[in-house]
């Protein structure tokens, strides 16, 4: 089993949280850990910069506060959280003492490795990772990526039904579709830089219907079928493509091609397929 981490990517309301909980249980059974909304790499990309090292001021307390404001979830998360705090506090002290070096990406890589030390498999899901893929690739150059995609109108309408304190939430279907397209376009721009054996695109409906279990097991090296069987299939809504704006339709077409590698455009074409 490869120790390289597995990151679950996907836009908001695309089924990533339910899928992440299934991965959490499967990884736990395999002796590893998969964090549901761990967001540590996202926070490090924001709070651990060359300027922070130059100023000798790594705000480990702010990172830990952000982790706890909406706590990560999943079996084994308390043990993971304790390792994260230990690593962050050690790094913050070294930064203050000037012994941490001047490479912020290398220090982030060390913190992530220490937080998942001695695990045969580990991974994480957080939707905002889609917005920081180049940083994630630099910090973890051997990472593997599972990209979960859902029809844009299904995702947009689910966004509009979302409740809670989310000031960044779109309020019209048009803006929700534009946000869906913007987020998913990041994957299309990033994917060609990643070897084919380190990326896998899965459609939401196919995942829920149990059609992707074999590919996912081969990709992750973890026995997933028992846990994926708990995902609730959703009946596809007919006629959705007819109502898509051109930008969302182009991104959706490119994602669908990527999820069917036998019929897809070459990897080198993925970043341009959505243009139009």
C-alpha cells in the first residue's frame, strides 16, 4: 500500500462529505486515517508564508482556533488533532528561535508528515483545496487526488437549499452555477500537471450507484466496498443539460470526459477543453 496521501476534491454540495466519511471508516479499518474536513493544508497555505518565517511568527494558535471553530470529523480525529497541535507548537517555537529555516513549503510538508506519522495510508477532504491545488502539489508532490464531480444544476440547486451561517453562499441559480464552474475549472487547469496514475475523476451518480468501487479500490489501495455501499443512490434528473449556461456546460463536458478515460480527451487537452 502506498503511503502517499489521498485528497478528496470537489465543489460544494457535490457529495464529498458523505464520501469522505466512507473513506474515513475504510482508512481506519486499514490502520490509517482519513480526515473529514481536516483543512490543515488550507490553513497552512494561508498562515505559513515566507513572510511569517522572516518575521519569526507562526500563528499556531490561530491555526488551531480555525481547526476547532468547525472541528474536523471522522473516527480517529481526536488522535490526529493532538498530533497536529504538537507539530504546530514545535514548529512555532522553532520559527520564533530562527531554527526553522526559510522554506515555508518544506516546513508545511514536515507538519503534515508529523501529523500523519507512521500511518500506512492517510488523506483528507476539504472543498477549498480546489482553490489551492498548486500549493498542495508543492507541499505534497506525491499526493493522489480523487475528484468528485456532480451535475452543475444538481449542485447549484443543493447550494440554494443549504442553511446555516454561510455568508459566502450564492443566492441565485445563476451565481451558484458560476461558482460551480469557477471552482471546477481549477481542477481542469491543474490536472494536466499530474501523472495519470495520481488522479481519478468520479461522477457523483456513478459513485452512489456503486459503479466506481473497483476503480476507487485500485486507486487508493484500500478496501472500500463495504463502506461505499452506504451511500444513497440519487435518481438522475432528466433534461438538466438543456438549461446550462455555456460556461458551466463546457466545464461539465470536460469533467465528464475526464471521468471516462476510455473516451476522454488526452490529459494534455484537459486544461483547454473547457474553453469556449
